[in-house]
């Protein structure tokens, strides 16, 4: 099977084509695109947060009886190594706390 590339064509095997066909859409990308397309800063931030929240909750779902802030902190703690969140905050601060406090500051 031939596939169109930026410059010309290339031969793609059936196995490679099957792997590409299995790629699935994630609802978080919808919010990401909405954040990119708006001209309103508030809507952009809100949609970007929704994208982040949906992606985080798909990997670290909320537990029954858990409050939203507790889930956010737990999800960020569990994702710290996977997402390399320590690179985003000062060395002496916990990533989950710094991100939570940053979100609260923006929302206030």
C-alpha cells in the first residue's frame, strides 16, 4: 500500500497500516483545540484546564468519595515521575502543591 508523504510517496506494509489505524481520538484533544481557537483568554485557560483534567483523569481516575482537590493532588503526585513535573517547579517545592497553588492563584 502506498501512502502520500510531504514529498512523494512511500511503501507502507499491512502491519504498519494496522498500527496507524488503531490510533484513537482522546476527548482531551477537543478541549485543547478549543483553547487554541478562542480569542478570549478566560475561555482559552478554561478549555486548556479541561484538556489537562480529562487527560489526567483518564490515567488517574477519581475515587468515590474523593473531593476534586484531593483527586487533583493525588493525580499530580502519581504523575510526577511520568510527566517529569519536577522540571516545571522550583527545586524546593512539591510539584503537586506548586501546580495546585498556581491554579488557585489564576482562578482567584
